[in-house]
């Protein structure tokens, strides 16, 4: 653990939220991301200090819209949400309660709030009645590479009979029963994190973890109006990927052990408030950990422009995307692939087939073009 | 991705400029296309913020909704958009030609059709979404809208659906059209940025394609081509302007929103026309005319349906409608793929790499060879081709050839870099082959296992006879009825 603290430097670890945890699953092969995340390094600030600020921003319009929709769904003790859940899960009209787990005196620290959530969920799981109850503002916990991450979903856990459902509120529209596939996929990955955290909690409390359903309830605006609609989404696949990835993260220790002692990504601010660390030094430190760049990183990782630049410097075929890499049978660099194509490089062991194909492609291209 | 396209990308990386993936243009380009760039309010499914549209590069029309969350302003905008788009579309219906058909009534087909060019696939999807949000509206009753709004919705829906038809050019996304003809030294994901893609293909003087593409990623230099706007622009420029309009509802405040949006759209407008220019510089492939003819036929048929008062397109196809649409698209796909390969040696090259096609030189020919006796005697010329390509076609496979369209040959044997073929169709009906129909020794030829044959549409029941396995006959009153009043907030 000391090792990860050294890597991060004397700044508090960046908390993991569900979105960050879900994004880990997007590129499980990337050691750089695994190490930086495990150490809780602020990747956004790192990228900015390296001179490659992340290309993401969120429009105020989208944030306003998202907040307004969530408020609508949750107003009057989640009255609207209860109505949707009754229809979706076939709940008898009269029986539905609402418990606000965030309703605690003062401003208690995360672990106390988590204890509170834990106690109430434990009591709820022990009861065997058929009443439906909504739990708003739960505070869940997940172990990420030995660190405890607290997750505060804007979701509610809903218990009906013996089963719990995770509810995820999103403001992208479902038009005629269809939504943008990437957005649904991202919501499913995020909800899977909550399902896993809730299951872990039940297991620790001695209940059957499978009482948390693998079907989450996705609540979105319907068509072009603000009226919400609820849909069940199966997240079994996302859960499997997440588990595998978290298991890998616990082995992040092995990657860290192989790093030079004293290596750090320290971003502690100097007198002017900006990180005091010389950029070149930080760059060398980051480069000590291997990245696996893919164009998909451009929409998920703060460091994407830095890693892309690095891949370009190496002349890596990773730049061109997985489809191209697959077509090239995994040949690592542009120079090597072009060398195989024009015959100036003799194919290595196992490269005979791709070399033959590339030479043929070169000849046919010249004939046809 | 084929090895050929991968190699082209590698070469683009090395040379710093895009590499050709086609020697000819495979999409139709109208003499008078309409460029249309829609912008959407962030966070909303179908709240239009603005559209820049027009057929004259020097005179773009800019339509802006100063407060995209205002329902009345939104419908006012839809009516304005109809005022730009419908005259263009309806103008194309005026001149028609009569098409004679064997075994069916002749019909009227427009001699030209509209062509809408949008920047990217996201814009095309947004056009479809705008169609969905307007086509069920009504000109009378509660929430009445201008009568042109539902008509606009039907046209946008039609164009959006037709864009999914392989080989159609009625609604083109510039990024897709360019990517069909050029390979860049970046990934396909990055190619979705029009400024970056055009940078690779046609960099400014003194800059490599790679440099131009990097510069294009800066939203301050090149605003996004839509439908999403740059979040920085939203927060720093657009949000204050919209707030000012919300407070005063004055002309001046509306003009401020307008100018803000114009600053984002002007560069994109020039960029899309540059993309059009790049495509125009390529000579049209022979197959383009026949595919455009199919587009014109489809356009005329839809215009006729609309004139007869057909209801708006359903939210979802019924079972029979979906099956027939799928079959139509599959047939269009296979004939589009075959046509492109026969029209373009670079496209054919991809099939040569996989062994589905081969090119070589004729080393032996028996033009007058026949099979059978007496009345059963059939002309079956034999041709032997030597090739260095990796041939992977089994004996008995039917092949076509770009040198003699319509001719078909059957593979007799493949051995030692020599393929023996038997010509079975398109060599004349006489006792000996038509002169020139059989390639002579020494002639370079190419054969491919791609046939452009007409495939008859599948036999499907009438919608009212939909079997129970497929949900039974559709309901009399579809749920579309209430959609004219649905919210658009």
C-alpha cells in the first residue's frame, strides 16, 4: 500500500466513482491505467500537466437537463419512480415504502453513512414481507486494488419481496423503444458496479448475494417529452467483465513491484498552485509504465492524447485501431509492416503468412491504383 | 478491414497524406446538391439548435432557435426548415419521364432527385430523429402546427431511411462518402471528424495531412461538424447568449444567439463544400447512373404516396414490412458490392487478395468449342488464364468479368497458377462465338465470383395475412394516432 501512496505523492487519492470503475473494463490490458487508477492518481491533472489535456468537457445544457430529469423522477419521495416500478415489476399498488438512507443528522463521514446503509439493508434483507421499498441515497463500498472506494449512486436500490433491483436514472431519450446503444452500454456498465457492490454487502452480512437481481431498472425520458419510462436491462455480461477486471487490479501489485523504487507521479502543487514537478520528469515517470493505446481510449481516458502521441512516436500500428491491427496479424510497427510488404524485411517466425499477404496487397495495389 | 485497406492506412502514415481506396467515384453527385448541417442542443434527443442549409456555397441559409427548450419556437423552426427544404424537394418532382415495364403499367419517374449532404453519420441520424419528432404532428386540433411540418417530417424520415439503403445517394454523409474513397493514417473513429478527414485528404499548402488532421481536433480552430456542439462553446458563449434571450426576448438577444451559432457553422459549411469538391474531382463509376436511377424511382414512388395522402411512416415496421425491407437491402448490398468491384480495379483488388477474384493473362483459348450433339449442341468456349493471385474458387463456381459485363464463366479446374474456365453465358447464340466475346491468348483478364444477376424479391404474405408466428395481422388503429399530441419538450 505504501508503494501506491509513493506513486501518488502527498495528495489525497482521487476517489473512484462508478464511471471510473466501469471505464477500467474498457481497456483491461492497459497497465498504465491500472496503476494510475489503483494509486488514485488524478489522471486529468496529470494529462494537463504533461501538455496533453483531456479532450472531454461537459456541456452545461446536458448537466442541467440531467439534473432536472433526476429531480422529476425523484420528486415527492420518488412518487413517479414508484409508479413506473409498479407497472414494470407488477407490484401491488398499496405496498410501496420509501426510505432515504442519506437522511442522517449532521454531515457524517462516508464510512458512517455506509454503516447506516448497511444496517438498514441488513434489516430489510432479513424481513420476508412482500412490501416494496425504495432506498434512496445509499452509500455503497467496493474494494479496488486494496483501496476502499465509496460509491454514491444517484440510484436507488429497490427491494420487492426477496429481491433487490438497482435503479439507474439517465437523461438520454428512449425513442420508440430504442436508445443510442453506446449510452445504454455505458449505463449498464455503471449499474453493474452498483450491483456488484450491493451483492458484496449482502454476502458480508450473511445473506444470499444473488438476491440482488442481475436485471437493473433503467429509467430514461420517453420519446421527446420529459415523461420517464423504465426498462429492465440484463447486466450479467458487464458483471463478468467487471469481476475479471477487479481481480486483475488486485494483481496490480505485481506490476508495481517491477517499477523502479521511488517512482512517483507526484503532482503536489508548488507556491503558485500549479504542480511543482518538472514536466519532463513526470513524462519520464509515466512512460515507465506501459500503456496499451487504442483509439477507443479517446472517449474514455484522460491520458488518451498523451498515449496517442507516444504511440505515434514509436510508429505503432495501435494508432490505426484494432481492425487494422487484426488485419496486420499483430505486426507492431508501421515500419515493420511496410518492410514486410515491400520485402525489405524478412518475415520472422510466425510472420510468413501476413508477410505473404502484405506483399500480395502491395503488388495488387500497384497494379490496380 | 481488408489487408489492402490496412496497407493503404500504413502508407498514409508514412507519406503523411491519404491514400486512394478507389479509382472512380461510387456515389452520385447532384449538379445541385443541398448541404444541410444540423446542430442539436446538448443533452436533448431532438431539440434542434440550428440548421445551416442551401444549394449555393456562397449563400447559406441559417435557421436558429434562440431558446431550443421553447416548444413554440421549435415548431416555428420546423416550419422554417420546411420552407427551405420542401421547395427544393418539390422542384425535383416537376420534370418526369415515362418508364415502360414488361408485364406492368408504365410509370412516371422524376428525371432528377434531391440530394442532401450532411457532414457525418451523426447528422444523418439526427435528420431521422427530426423526422420522427415532426411527422405525426397535425395542422388542426390541439397543438396544431403549420401544415408544412408533418410533410417535412415525412420527407426527413424517408431520406433518413433511404440513407441506410446500400448504394443510395439521396442523403449522403460527407465523412462516409470520403472514407469510401480514401484511407487516412488515423483510425476510423478519428475519421468521423470531418475536418480531420479532409485534412488528411487535402491538407493546406505547407502542411502534411497528419499535421492538418491534428490541428482539426482543436474545437477553437475547427468547431465540431455537429450535431453536437463543443462543450466549451456551450458553456462560455451559447449559454450566456440563450440566458440573455430568455430574459429579454428581444431581437437583439436573438441576434446574439444567431451570431454565436454562425461562428460555429460557417467553417463547417465551407468544409462540407470542400468535401463535395473532392468527390466531384473523381470521375463517376459506370454503376453510379443506374443506382441513381433507382434512387429517382424510389423518390418518385414516395412522392406519389405522399400526394395520395398516405399516413405517416409507422414508428416500427410490421413483420411483413420489415422482412421485405430487409430483403430489399440485402439485394441492394450484394449488387452494390459487385458493381463497385466491376467498376473499380482497386475495389476488385480486395477480392483478389481473398481469392474470390483473380487477374492474369490468357494462355490458351478454344473459342469454338461446343458440348453435346445435334440439337443439344451448345457452344462452350474454354479459356485458360495464368495468374499469380491466390485463387480460392472451387470447380463449378460461376464467375463474372469486368472486361465483358454480362458474361459468365464456370470454373473447370485450378492448378499450378492456371485456371481453366468454360464460358457459359454472354458469348453469342450462334454455332461459333461472337467476335471478341472470347478473350484471345495474351489478353489481360480478371474474373470474380461476384454476380450482378437480378434476384427476384421473396414472396411475402400481405400484411393482413401475417401469420400468428409473426404477431398476426397488425392492429387496425396503430398507436401512432395519439402521437400528434405528444410532447416535444
